[in-house]
C-alpha cells in the first residue's frame, strides 16, 4: 500500500523562490536602504572630491610662488 503524504510535507520541498520573496512575481526582496551603510561611503566621496581640488589649488599656488621667487632671485 502506498504511503500518503502529509499536507505539511510539501513545505519541505525546495521552494521555487527564496524566502522573503513574494511568490506571485517571483522577485527576491532586496535589503532596504540603510543610512547607516550609505552615509560613511557618501561622506568619504563628499570629502574626497573637494580635498582633491584643494590640494591641486594649493599645489598650483605653491608652484607659482616658487616660480616668482626664482625669477626675482635670477633676474
């Protein structure tokens, strides 16, 4: 005689979609946007870009001053 399957045994099968996904459209859920994860990256980007411009400006001004001092001493 064949053994009958219990109704709860169908939950033990592998699901067609991962847990946390809605079965109707079979799209897995994504993590919600967390400011705790995004803010450090955003802060580094916002700090890095002006720092690069500032460093280039300071370097350019230092070079101009060096050239002006050199012209005064040699000329």
